[in-house]
C-alpha cells in the first residue's frame, strides 16, 4: 500500500518507537494510524476523533485500507476513549500546547502505563513542554519540520526526570537549542516577530496589567536576541 504523509506527519512517525501500541489523539483522517500499521511500525493503533466529519472520514480510510484488524477508530474527546494500559505511546499532533497539556492532565490513570509521548504542538508551545517536565517526562528529542512554508516543532518525551527549564527554553525547545537545529534561527525570528507584534499592539496603555505584559514581552525579545547571537 502506497501512503504518502505530509512532512509534518512524517516527522511524527519518526519519533514513534516500533512495536508499541499507539493511541493517536485527534486522528483527523486517520493518516497516521494507517501509515504506522501499513509500514509495520505499530502492531495496533487506536485513533480518537471527536469531530463527526473527520471521524467518518477516518473510519472510511481504515475500512478502505484493509487494516481494520489492527486499527480502531473511536469517537470521543481527548483521552476519554482510552482505558489505562491500552496504549504505550500517545501521539497528540496539530493542537495548541495548552490543549495538549489539558488533555494529558485530565487522564493521569491513562498516563501511568504510557512510555512515550510524541507531540506536535501549535502555539503556544510552552505549556506542553511545561507539562512534560512537571509530570515525570523528559524531552528526549525535538525537531523542526518545514511543511508548505511553515515550521512545525515535534517533541518526543519519555519517562524520566527532567532538569528544570526556564521560560525561554520552554518556548523555544531545549534540544533544539542544544543541538543548534538548522531551522532554529528561522524559528527564533518567527517567535521574535510575534513578540514585536504584541509590543506594537499594547503600546503605552497606562494600565498596570498591560504595562506588565509589555515589560515581559520586551524582556523576552532581549532573551531571544541574545540567544540568536550565540548561534
């Protein structure tokens, strides 16, 4: 079976350890489950989708793949359709970092038997990394993937003690920085542009709360610029 994935999803599969049962949360059209089983990466995949349209497309995709014996598509929100012990690997891709943290935090009983998390968070990314380091996971690998002109961070986390990370590394990525990823300068420029836009939008308000946000954004810009100079 010939299956082609967009670069951002291909990068996710690179971080899925072989031979493990996977739960793909927010599976959308089930591209990832079908790929993982068809290529022999995973013996079994559970895809979870809450939106009715993508859910039906996912079920049709699995039915058309002749891999239904190894792939199950379940309707539901987050980790609610997953029972403790069912999955050794969780994939959460294409959702905001806050949403990822909320989903993981809502199901500690499911996480007890999970060995590996593969995340592809959208902005804001920091809450996802913060959840990992505060809940017994260590960031083992990170990548930046260029797909259709956009950069996507991908994170692999495994069980283990994590060193504390400051807010800058939570946002940018400790492994990306340590390894001086080839796309890191471009990624930093995108983050810096967001803070510059935020500063321009805040202006001089005279309100204490907004002025504090302005000061924080200015400080982060200085940190980003200092980091760029070290690369």
